């Protein structure tokens, strides 16, 4: 899939603001490109919002293993379900079968690896959310 100049500029800016720490840069580029191409800004904002929420909740749970985080763990599961639904929507929009297969293999398997990949993607979405918030100020 060809990524537009605009999307590449967004990725370059995210590289700059995150000090080059993006984890799923190319997949984020594909997602942003597909959403822009299909004129789905509302879906983009929802994915960014819920991805950022999942990253934040996951980080809190991970950094506080001794605290009772049972409610947080339930919320994390709900956020994983939400992100999985969004990734399914993205897969349906992908123009190339190879990309569909790859996204399905990487993100939509019932494995710890797929969950880890979703977390990595959510880290990137959180970086994008931080930029959005800074630009609003």
C-alpha cells in the first residue's frame, strides 16, 4: 500500500515528538492512510482515544502489580475488545489481501503475541493523542 506524503509527514512528526520510540510505525501509517483515504475522521479519533486509554490503563496495571487492580483489569479487557473491533474494521478497509492477512496474523489472533502487538500499537496511538492534545492548546 502506498502511503501519502501527508501521512508520511505525520509519521515523521511523531518520530520527532516521540524521540523515535514508535513501536508499530508502519502499521500506524497504514491505519492512518486507510482512514484518511476512506474519509473516516470520527473512526480515527475513536481509535486514537481508545488506543491511548488502553495504553494508559495497561501501564498503570503493569507498574502497580501489588495494588488491587481488578476493576482496572476488567477495563483493560473491555479496551482490548474495543481495539480488536476497530482493527477488524480497519482490516475490512485494507485494499490488499496481503495486508489483510498480515494485520489478521499480527493483531487478531487469540494469543499473547497479538495482545502484545495491540499494546505496542496503542503506545503509538497514545503518542498521537499527546500530539493532538498539544495542538489543541
